């Protein structure tokens, strides 16, 4: 099941306190970047944060 654009907008709204947050669509899902580094992704309408 692909993630919805509405859920992406919700996540980006919550992350709006950070500067330089971007995303890239990949096969119906989204990869989220902070300062050009992968911080997580949106898969099946869930925001998963990369553990580093």
C-alpha cells in the first residue's frame, strides 16, 4: 500500500520546526532528508526514523 500525500504533508508540517527538511518519492513511498542526509522514511503511512 502506497503512502498518501496527506500523510506526507502531516509529517512535513510536524518537522517544519527544522530547517532544510526535504523528501523524495520512491516507488509510492517517501524518503525524508535533513540537511541532505537520510533521517527516515514514510512507508505504509508510518514515519520511520533511521537509527544512527
